[in-house]
C-alpha cells in the first residue's frame, strides 16, 4: 500500500512538469517565435498606437478638456518610462520571465477593467499611471527576452509591424465603435490585445538567462563597451524625441500651413499603412547585411524627410514628408534596439533600449508643446528636430564596431 501511495505521489509530482515539457512550443528561432515575441513586446504599449482615439473618446464621451485628456495620456506614458527603467535593472534577477509576463498581463487587464468600471475622472490619472508602469515593465521584459533569443534583428522589426498594423486597424475602426458603443471601447480593445497575448505566452520557448560564463562571452563587457553603449542609448532617445515632437502635433502643424483637416487625416492614415514597409524592410536587411550602412542611409533619409516639413504648404511635399519619415521611423528603431541588445547576453541592455525609446517618446511631445506655446513657430521646431536628429549619427561608429565584432 505504501509503495502504491509513493508511486502515486511521484506521478502527481512529475505529471505537471511533463505536461509543461510536452507543451508545443514555437521553434525558438523561427518566424512564429518572432511574431509571438512581437505581440509580447507590443501588448504593454498598444495604447500609444491608438492615443488619438483614446484622447478623442475621453474628450467627447467623458467630457474631459484637452488638458485633462493630455494629463491622462502623459501619466500613461510616464508610467511606461518608470516601468521600463525598473525592469531594466531587475531583468537579470527574473529567471521565470513567463510567470512575470503572465502576472503583468493580468494586472494590466485589471487596470483597464477598473478604468471602465469606475469611470471616475479623479481616479483615471493614477489608474493609467499604474497601467503604464505595468505596460512599460512588460515591454522591457519582452525586449530583454528578444535580446537573448538569437533573432533580435528580425523580431524587433516584427514588433514595429505588429504596432503599425494594430495602430492602423485601431485608428480605422475604433472611432466608429466608440460612436456606437460608448467612451470606453478603446479600453476593451486594450483588454482584447492583452488576452490574445496571454493566449500566445505558453507557446514561447523558455529563452533562459545565460550562465555567468556565457555572459562573459558577450560581444563586449560593460566596462569596455560603456561609451558606445551609452551613445547608442542616447541616439535612440534623440531619434524618438525628434520624430515624436513633430508627430504629436502633426494635425496642428498641417493646419498652421493652411492644410485642411480631412487632407491631414487621410495623409496620416495612408502614411501609417505605407510605413509598415519600413519595418518589413528592416526585418529583411537586418538578417542579411551589416548594421552601419543601412542605418546611415536611413538616418540621412530621415533628416531629409524632417526638413521637408518646412514646405508643408505644398500638399505633395507634406504627403512625401509623412511617408518618408514614417518608413524610416519603422526602419531605424529596430536597428537601434538590435544594437542595444548586442552589448550583453542577458538582455539587460535590450531592456534599457526600451527605456530609452519610451523616454524619447514621452519627452518629445512635452518639449515640443512647451516650445510651441512659447514661440508658436513650427518652422523653428522643425529646424530643432533636424538638429537633434544629427546627434543620432554619432551612433554609426558603435554600429561599425558591433559589425566588426559579429564578423
């Protein structure tokens, strides 16, 4: 009897482990894995892609002023910055990253549900701040896992693909659904995205933390690579800041040059769709070519695209500027994130890359808003963003160094 009981106890203890081991996982370095990791790294910040819909629904449906809606979205974004920074520090101490991702996704869904159920203006800012922190942590965790997956270049491009396609669909269909079903439809969209990602999580491989010995075999150690590593992070921050500074105010920029609102809206929709090609191109070139030459070309093209906004009174130029900067934005960000991920084996620098990226996205609109309020000149703002973008060229020597090490 005791032997049977012991046998049953052993079976009960091993069955769950066997079930986990037998669970079908996507090939660790396959295209399906890239897609699943892209969803994981996009779920926490999907709200950024549909910000215009969220802001508009809160203003028209909940009666918020533009300033109040801005405060809520800023709280969401700054929460993401905080969450991304914290996870960047802690990521090497999280061996069970799937469990952490599961908890973060559930808590994010909880914050969205509370936003819908409570519908209280006074609670919206703290709720969205916490949601942002959870989302930023989830993105940082996803970036760290991507960095140690062995398919970082392709997967970072897939992240942009998921975000652009998801954003385009959200901007196209959510406004109509808000009109039909009410103010909080965008938050149901966020919950849906998180639930889909939650369902994908078990199919991902483990991507464990590397051993100490493996970490020592990384391209560079932190002491040697400190300067190029910091330059890469600063360049990513500046790139996101310069692009977002204009994009956040693109409607007002167009109107200041005498363009009609419907024309601006249609331009942005189609430019967003065309920009998907930039992420697809990055996925292709990132697997076949060195980092430095494509990045150098893309940065120079971005500079030309930003400068073209000075002539936004000409409709074809405005359209071309949006298409060019949209494509290069989707192209360059995966390259910068890939560079960051190559500086260590555990994925910590990949997480810091996410932090630098989100900080630039948050600071761009804030700085541009203060500047526009003070001077009201978009021509000057365009010139300043071009100057900030030039700083990004300083990352090219670091890209060349990574290319030599990889070769």
